[in-house]
C-alpha cells in the first residue's frame, strides 16, 4: 500500500485534455443533479427553484422562446412528480380521493381547455355573424316591424317583402346615406383600434404563425386585443372596405384560447403546452369561418403550425368540432347553414369543361402573384408615409370604396352575400336582379368584370390598413365574380352552338352548363392563389358544397393555381408579410442549398462568462451593457473550454436570490462550476463557494455558486456542420441559440438571425433589384397627396371662415394625425439591398428578434 502510494505521488498528474475535462464536468453535473451531492439542493428544493424561475420568467417582447429548455423543464417537473408518488407508495401510502381527483384534473386539463375554448369561439362567431349582417343591411334600409332585424330576417318566409324599406325613395339620398354609414363605421373601428388595441388591426395570421413557432409579441393575444377585434371586425366589414372576417376569425379564436388557457396553471407556466392550444384554436377559427371543421384542421396543419404532432391534430379536431357544433346550435342565419355562402349542387360536370377549369386555375395563380406584389408595395408606402394617419387613412378608404361600389350591384352588397348569389344555380327560382336572365347576359358579364377589377384594386390598397382586415373572402369574391363571368360566357357559347361536337356530352332538354359552379371554382382558385395552400382549400370547398362530384374539378383548379403561383415566388401573402415585418421565422416549406458550413454564418465574437474568477460587479456590468438572452460558460478566457450555458432570466434570478438571502460583497467571486466537480482546481478560489441553501446572513460573503442554474449540456455543433442542417435543427427543435465548439473549445454561436441574414444575402445576390425607382415614385405620390391634402384643408378653412381646421400640412402634425402607432410599424422588412441586418451591424438592426440572442 505504501509502495503504491509512493509510486503514485512520484509521478506528476497528467493534465486531462479538453474533451476529457468537458465530459468529466458534464457527467459530474448530471450525477450531482441526480443524487444531490456536494450540498446541492435536491427533490423539493430543485422543484422550488424551477417553479420560482418559471413564475418570474417572462420572455422579452420581440424575442423567441427556447423550446428545448421548455421541454426540459416539463420533463423535470414530471420526473419530480413521479418520484414524489413513488416515495409515497413505498411508505405503504394510499392515494385518497382528493389526490386522485387532483391527478385526474391535471391529466384532463387539456380537454377542459379545448372544450371551453371551442364553445367560446362558436358563441363569438355566431355573435359576429349576426351583428355583421345587420350592420351591412342597415346601410341600405331598415325593417319597419323591428329595427334590429336584418333584411333576411325581416322578410323571412315572404316572396314579396313589404316590411323592409329603403331609407328614402330617392336614389341620391340613399347613395349619400350609404356613404355616411360607411364613413361612420370605418372611423369608429379605426379609432377603437388605435386607442385601445393596435394589435387588433390586420389579419393576424402571419403573426400567429410566428407566435406558434416561438416568437413573443406581448399583448397580441391579450384580452383587450380579443375584445377590440370582436367589436371592430363587424364595423370594418360593414363599412364596405374590401376586407374579410375569415382571416381575423383565426386571430380572435387564438386570442380566446390564450386568454382562457391563462386560468390553468399547466398552460400559464409552459409555453410549449400553450402552443398546442393555439394550434387547435387556429383550426377552430377557420372551422367557424367556413363551416369546415376538417378543413380548419388541415389549414392549421398546412399553413399555421411548424410543429404538429398527432395529439395536437386530435385536439385541433375536437376544438373545431365543439366550435362548429355551438355555431350550428346558435344557427345565426336560421337556415341551418354555418356560413351564408354554403351551397348545394345537384348536377354533375362534363369532361370538356376541364379546359375552362384550367383557365380559371391560371387566373387564380396570376391573381395571387399580382395582388401580393402590389399589396407589398402599398404596405411599404403605408408604413413609410401613413403610419401617423391610420384613422384618417381607413376613413378615406371607406369613403372612396363607398363612392365606387354603390353603383355596382355586386360591389354594393356584402361580399359573403355576393358569393351566396354568385354560387347559386339559375334553376329553382334563384335570381338576383336579372343575373340569370338571358337578356341581361352581356351586361352581367361587364358588371362582373368591373366588379372583379375594382375589387382587386381595392383589396391591394385596403388590406393592411389599421382595422381588422382579412383577405380570404375578398379574394374569394373576386374569384367568384371572374368564375361566374366565365360560366356565363361558356353557357352563351353552348346555347349558340348546341349541336357542336365539343358539347356532345350535354344531354338534350337538360341544362348543360352551371355558371354557379364556375363561380365556386373561381373562389377556390383565388383563395389558393393568395394563400398558396392546396389540400385545405379542396376540403373547405368540399365541405361548403357537400358534393363529392366537384372534388376532382376543385383539385384540378387548385393544382393549376399552385403550379402557376409557384412560378412567381414561394409563399403566400402570410409568408410575404412575415418577411415584410422582419419576423424571425424559418419556414418548413422552404428548402435551401447553400453549400457552406455553419462557421461561415456564426457570430465569432461572443460575450461569454468564465467559470471562475469573475466578481459580481463585473457580472452585473456585463448584463447591463447588453441585452443578450443568455451567455455561454467557458473554463477561462485562454482555453475557452465550453462548460455550459446560462439564460439571462436564470442568471438575474440567481443574483437577486443571493442578494436577498444574505449580504454579498460587490467583489464576491462568482462560480459557475463546483470546484470538486472539475478536473483542475481554480487557484484563485479564496473560499469554497456556497449554495443558496447554505448562505449565511453574514456580511461580506466572498463567493457565490451559480452552478445550479446553468445548462451543462447545451446544444452544440461542429463548425463544419452544413448550414442547412443547423437550420433544420432550428425548425425541428426550436432552440434559441446553438453553440459552435471545436474540440471542446467555444468557437462561436448561431441564432435564427444569423441564418436569416445569410439567407437574404444569398437571395440578394441571386435576384439583384434596384429600389431607387420605386422610392422615387413613392415620394412623388406622397408629394401629390400632400398637395391635395393642403388644398382641401385651405378650401375648408376658407369656406368656414377659419372656424374649421382639418389639421396642419401633410408633412407636419395636425389634428388628424394619430399619436399612437402599431408596434409593427416600427419594424422594417428584411431587405437585402440596404437593410442593416446584412451589414453585420447589430446595433442598427431593426429586425425584431433580430436584436437579441
């Protein structure tokens, strides 16, 4: 024994290599976490730490959630609960009825939440349908028997309605009242949105996609947003603006799920669990908008969710089922229909019509590409020049829309009502102001063409204004107008040449062409073209008609639309808006081949923390000087041996807890590893660090141990790993940051920002574009608007004798200028030509999480 000891002491100890020391530290950290060695808190104390951190942990606005850390905390909570139950049974305990009830409630919280959310969504949808129909009809007239009834309910069961009256018998007066009601509704909607919930403006689908993927936008799914969205949405629709309620229905549905789930601890403390509920709510929102529960689930799968496991699909289906069941029970239209434009066809189609179906599909693809291109330009102009005039812009848009739309029979009425009439067959007494009359055929063609062109223009300039606004129904109305026009022309062609071989499949004495089906297929083509979705559109349209016969034509039209639209760019309007607003979102549908390693993209200059030797004053100075959401832990500045990673919230909590439990000197040494768990001792250690369980209430404590709060096994990759693989890790796992180490040494880190920065740089080189001409055109347009506004203000002031002032110059603040802005207006699109995100200057980067790691 002595000889062995002498022999051992005679040989100098071998310094372990960096990989060996790293493995040793991680195994030791894991061992101490499992067995509670070295005085580390275990069991209930560990759970207490986790719960306290979760109570104070609030992800910063415009940052991303670390799904890996959230999943790890959930597993830790489950493991602690299993240990608690196991220990209870080992002591010959028996679960009482209260304990069993609590466990059953905890296991069934998901279904309770989904049921409550689905019922609330269905009730809200029914309320919005009723209010929207009444507000839309009150612009045209009133019911003499009951003022609160819309035209359909006022004339229920009557062939000729005497109870519904126009406001006057004079056409110009009715025109003026229609104009005034539109202005009042738009002004009220925009004012409420500006004053109480700026996030209620717009559709919300692009933001929800990012939120479900892990992006944080505080207030976007809050109670005030839900309330204002529900109040202002019927007003915006009734104002006549070319916007729809189907897109915002997804937003208020997800808001409902977020608000209700906050009352349950299981979802209040876990973002990953909340994500499942939000995905289910998105499905329910589409289900009540189109009366299509299966289509809603597929829409959430195809368009909304980046992570969609089987249990989320089942909960989405159940939530959509409950929502549609409640909506059906409410029966807002008193017809048994879930939506107004639901229709049934009893005739089949002919094979020669495929040529016209393909033509409609081509139109859908071209429509989507055209509207997305010019709408983004309109959004750019709006963000640059009109951000301070949100209320005035919405009011003027409503006024202009009312002036242009009232003379046209298809633009005057609500878009859902217009689709209902365009979808109907001509047989069976269905006619709308001579739509089915052969004498009016060509005048109807011109009217439908004008309606499609004018509605397209109005959608381009209206979608994105600061009122609740969707683009689903406006696009479907445009497609229905175009499709009905094509159907009428095909019908006229058949009647002109009934015996042609081309129409040989038509049966005699039976209507051969059904123009309503062309309108139906045109709506599907336009919806697919603007959103770039396929399967969910086919299912939604099938559930609207209930006819298996038209599934094949719908698939043909949507397939052609998809093929044409892909020629003009990837992604629908929601994806383009994500890009425009600069949200950090990696789309699962995109595939890239960069051919570069992650080392070409990573941030090499990293703010890291040494495991020992750093005093508390310096640590707090580092935290105050930057807003990074976490810091890599290294052994020392020389070797840069990677030890772990600590989040900003955990570090802030640890420092505050240390100060609370005992006086800590500003010069106290901070340790992120326990000395006995490392391969080498730190020579500068004056006294062994103590954990928070052993902190003594004495002055001048000289060391604090933060090792309990670090992640000893952060996600790390090799510098030569392809960038495409790293992007897949971000998409599939959802970490906030991925560390890059080479042979155990920290080489850098990479975030979603770095990946997007490189992606847009590559795309900029592939598609070089000069925006100077566009900027000049926008400047000239703004100058023209400014001069017109000044002229109108001067004329009004002169006529009123100076008593009425509309405001200052369009370039200077005035009474009509909005003092509050939508937070999204402060964000900038990620543009490869001049955006600072590509310059490597993080301080000037305005692209949201693209600020903080």
